[in-house]
C-alpha cells in the first residue's frame, strides 16, 4: 500500500505533514510492517522526515501555482498532483490530507483496495460521507448538478440524484482503478464557474465521479482529520516540534508522536480566542477580495464565451 501526501505552503502545513507521517511510521514500526510506503509531494523536501519508507517528490512552487488553474483555485492543486501521482506511484494508493494523524492501520480497507473485483464497481475510499446534496445541504451545488445534466453527461456522468458528499481528506484508489483525476478535473473546472460557494467544488467533483462509477467505502476512524480546529493544533505542533532534537532518529521521533495530550476541546477553545478571531477577520477580508476578483474573472469569461 502506498500513502500519498501533498505538503506545501509554509511551516503550518509542513508541521502537519511531519506529524501525520510520524504517526503512521509509529504504527509501522510498532507492528513491524514493511508493506507500506509513503510518498510526499512537496516544495520543501527538507521538512520531510528521512527514512527508506519515505519517498520525496519535489514539486516546484511555480508548478503548484500553475496547478491552481486560471481562477486560482487552491484545492485544484490536489487533483493535479494526484493526476501526476497516478502515473508515478503504483496502485493501490491512498491520498490523505496533511491535517491528520493515524489511529491505526486500516488493513481491512487496504485489503479491499488490493483485491480484484468481479463484475462490480471498483471500490473508491474517501474519508467519510457528510450528507446528500439537497435543498437543505449545499442547495446551490444541487442546482448546478440539476441544471447542467446534459453537459455533465458529456463528461461521463449518468447519475445525478441522491449524490452523497464525501469528505475529500482521503482518496484511496484500488489496484485496478482507472485514472479518475483527469475526468474529475474537467468536472471541477466546469462546475467551478457555475456555483457561488466554490471552496468545496473539488469535493463535489470527486463525489460525483465516486457515486457514479465506484463502490464508495469510508476510511473512517483509522484517521483523525482535524480540519475543523487546525488553528489550535498548529500552535500545539509548533511547540511539539520545537522540543524535539533533530539528532533523534526517525524511530525515536515517531515514538514521541503521541496524542495523549491531544485535547480537541482545548483546541476548539483556542479557535474562539481573540488572536485567532482577529486572524479570521483578516483572512476573511483577504478571501473576500480574492472572491471578488474571481467573480469578475468568471463574469468576463462567460461574457466572452470562454466557459
């Protein structure tokens, strides 16, 4: 089994990746496993733990910028990197977001992704189902699907009702899976200009492809995905790694990678603190300016018939 990470953007994300990788290595060492390899696509190779099980894939900042596409969509980068990984990393593989840590090795899922499937849809593993697109759950996404079925059909989709939104923090392809990422990118780029809340369009595109063409399975509790309270965790990880001597072996660093002092409640309390609320307002201001810029780009692109 191959595990893939994408790590870029600054110390916060490098620390998240390092902690997640070490949490996996801790399980690998404790269970004397040699059947799991780790691939890290990154613009900062020096931030990745060094070990024979870890393969670093350098990806330049300019390439990462180009992967965001004409409308500068950050989550498009993941899809482009996975499109690249499909030709470079043997199947099966499981991509995981960096804001995670491993609780246990999900051998049942790994076995499912490694086994042949006769006369059935191949499995696709994502983290967990979050809801069905409906009038009460991302209604604008549902409307975009329902009003563009003809165009989406041309992109290979046939099912448009009851589409489940799957958390895209995990994307696991089976040993016999086709390359889903080129198709997903086309759907992502098509829908991106047809919804107002664009943050989760990459997840919408993946969910559409998954529900149409695959047997969806959740990775579930094997992985903790803390995207909802990452600010507090970032402070925790910065302090955690500042106390680890770089002279320690990877095995010793992995042993220190424990979540005994991990307090989701404390991290969520930090989210409500003044400094974070101020930063949120600053981020909201920048994001608002970026959204207006993208809105204008899309408006003129539609006016010119480019999308």
